[in-house]
């Protein structure tokens, strides 16, 4: 079920409040807003407004036999990539960036924020269908800005189907197939990346794939390999 509201602060916050109030929310339900006035991205960034864009949230209840809940970041990114692939003619221009951004021509087209409430993971997704709100320090893109017209509701229906399918695969086949498919949709190995980790100096290196747990592998210039568990990842200025 996809429920829409005209305006809200944050669809993630709305679902979190309902869960905290004891309401049972089933997997597969979505809350989608026409406008968000207090939306959040990763690391506290603002992700607001953008009338005609997709701004919505769903939830996952990880079970004891499921892969690690942290891998839902990769699952969510792949689901968004799959949904967008149905509308973007040049799918080679559509790439995943760890852990869960979707890029179009190297510019951010969609972002995802996961939050844990009790034993439930809330998945918030923003996709620039109509306009590309400014994000400090980031190149941004929209489908409309690339000559692609997609209605919010059409995209929402496609995304709900793709997300449900990825969730079934995640539970049924485990993490390894998801990681292979994620890497095939990501920028090529060797792409130069800059990693900004909390409390550390920026690290630059070459994308070297993922670990078996879904962490980022970064090949450093001294020949060593760094495993990145958390951090903000940017395409380095030298990437093409």
C-alpha cells in the first residue's frame, strides 16, 4: 500500500513516531509526501521539498535468519537503481556509489537514509524526478533535467515492486548474489574515490569492490588495501 500526504516534516520521522506509539506497520507499506519541510539525508544533511520528486519511506523487519541489517543499505540502493533503470534510456550512465547513492552521469540522482527504531529498519528514499535541489559540495541531477519525464506516482509504484523483489531475494538467496549485482551496477573498479570518515583525514584511493560483508574496499596509492565500514564517499576530482 502506498499512502500519500500533501506535506510533512519527514516521512522517516512520521513512521518512527507511529512505531514509537505502538502502531504495527507492515512491510511493504509506503508513506510518500508531496512536500517535505524537515527531511534529512546522511550525516544530518537537509533533503527537502522538490515538488514532483519522490520522497518516501518504508520499513523492514529483519528476522533471525536474514542477512545483516546493515546490508539493507545496499539492497535499498539496488532497488532504487532497478526502478530508475526502467525510465533511463542510457543505463550505463546510472551508477551506484557506496553505500547507497544513485548517480546519473556522476551526479547524485537519489539518496537513501536508514534508521533503526527498536527492531525495525526505516528506509527513507529521495529521488530527483523533477528538480535537483542543491546539496552543498555535491553535483546533483534530475530526470527532468536530462529530458526524462516520469510522474512521482509512476515511479513510486515501480519502486515498491522493485524493493519487494529485492527483499525476497535478500531473504531467499542471501547476501552474496546481492553484492555481485550491486557491484555490477556500481562505477567500475579503479574509479577514484575520496572517503571522509568521522574524525579522520580524507582518504583517496581506487574502488576495489566490496568485502563479503558489503564494506567498501579502497586500494590506496601505496599498494595497500583499506576496508571502509562507514564514511562519506565522493567521486574524486580526478575521476572521469
